[in-house]
């Protein structure tokens, strides 16, 4: 069995419009303790992350306490929306979930995000078979992974977790087959 804990990052500073360098807010820095506490009794072997600062910073406290390095997997990054900032994110997100091929001129559609993330996940499953893994992740990217294994997960599910940061989703695999998905609201644990 391989267990992967995808950790959606804690609260980011939305005033920073640069995806790569967007840092956590003071609340986000405090809330990453919820991730550290949640993972404390798990026998984690490896910590991976998206290259984005908010994802790395959310899992870094745990990784440091366990003396584990963080391996960056570029393909686990969040979707690219467009070269500019989207003011009506709700309408844009709903349109993308209704049509997995919808994208703006300089962005990615959800089908592309899902394909990129599933390919990366497949490589991780092959490389780290029978390990317990943490992956620093993002709301949309993680939601497309859930949707890949559970097609009933759609926009209304995504909308329910949009403000839930951090958030953990545990995937259990037998070889390459996903046999269980469990979602954790860390504010209720």
C-alpha cells in the first residue's frame, strides 16, 4: 500500500499576484501547525511539493521537524489561469468545471491540469511504492486529482473547499489503483 497525503496550502497573501512567490499570510503561517500536528503520528517517508512558495511553506514545518527534505515536483503546481489577475474567480471556476476544456488565452483548462497532475502522481507511485508520502498542493490541482478517481467530485464540491486552507486529502493505492480517498478538515480534527 502507498498512502499519499495531499496538503492544500494554508491561507496565501492574495495581494501578491505572482503565483510562484505568493507567500502565506500570518494566519497561514500559524495554521500550518494544523498540518504538522495532523501528520505527527503518520509514518511519513517522503515530502514532495509544488514549486510554489505557499505550498512549500505549508509543509516545511513538518518536514523540518522530521528532518526530511522537500523534493519539488514542478507538475504538481496549480493551474495557470491567465497572464493577468481574474476579478470574477467564481464565474471563471464554475465555467471551467462545467467544461473541462475551457481556458483563457494564456491559461490551462482543467483537463490539462488533471493530466499533468495525474502523470506526476503516476511517476510518484512508481518511484515511491509502499511509502507514506506528503505532497504540498493546491485547491484546483488537488480537486482535479480527486475528480480523476471520483467523477462525481465537481464544481459544488470544489466550491465547498475553496476557502478551506489548509486541507488534507489522503489517497490509498494498491500498486497504481486508488482504493480509498479520505478528506480531512483540519479545523475539525
